[in-house]
C-alpha cells in the first residue's frame, strides 16, 4: 500500500489509491465544463504516479523536511503517457498526450515553458530528467495498485476523441492553437484545484464528498 499523505502528529494517512481516485473524479467533474471529462480524469489519476516508490514513501513517513520539494514525483505520469503516445503519428493521440503531460508536470510549478528563449527543449528535459527518479518502479507499482494499463488505455481513447472534436471544429483555422492552449490551461487548473481541495479536506479531517 502506497501513501499520498501522512500527518506526523496524528499519524493519519491517506493512501495514494484514495487520493488518485478522488482527484480523478473531481477533475472529471471540472472537465465536463469544456467537454473533456476523460482527458481531465486521466490527468487526475496520473498526476502523482511518482509517489508510488520507496524513496517517496520513506521521505513521507520519516517527515524529513529537508527533502521537501526535492523528490521528483511529477515527471513519472508525464513520462508514462509520452512514452506510450508521444511519438504517435496520430495527431489527436499526440496532442492529447502532450496536454496530459504538461498538466502532470506543471501541477506544482505552474504551466511550464516547453522551450526557453534560446530554443532549449525544456519539455523533454522535464520528461526525462538527468537525476534518477525511479520511474520504472513508480510506473510498475502504480499500474499494479492504482490504475491498470487497460483502464488507462480506455480513458485515453476517450480523451483522444475529445481532442479530435476540438481540433476538427477549428480545422484549417489559426484559432485551433489558441483553443488547445486554453484547453491545456483549463485541464491544469482542474488538476491543481482537485489536488489542493483534497489536501485541504485531509488536513481538516473531512472527506471530499462532504463539500460537493
């Protein structure tokens, strides 16, 4: 069992499975407003994949404040979805994967730049950081305990259709890039809001459904 949160004073914990499901369901609700519930839900599930590793669990239970913010847990979900779909020849798959990856990578930092002013590929560096993040360990544990690969593929297929509907609506128009940018920002806001709301509920010893 992997944990998402631990309160050292009360010894209360929240499992990663519970947190991931709650954030995913909240994201789905928020994503319905822009007709992208599956895209948002998948982002909610994948945002903390990087917590499913021993390094993060040890840090969490030992409450080592010197390591706060130093253990990368936001690249694993992004790396996973890009490895599966990032090189797809299907425009809709590739675009959906990029939006999901950006939301996952950015849910603590704010929307990252993909390129620096000097043309450096920041996006790829964030997907594949130089420091070992124990990605394979996180991925395998997450797929076994939190969400199966089959369920991810099912959600992604629906998310691909949602992106297809948006792109086809603006096909041949310059506005398509603007619309995709707005979608990306909205999806990121879904993840941030859901994640912080669930964190607040844990701190106040409430369940998220109490305030829905």
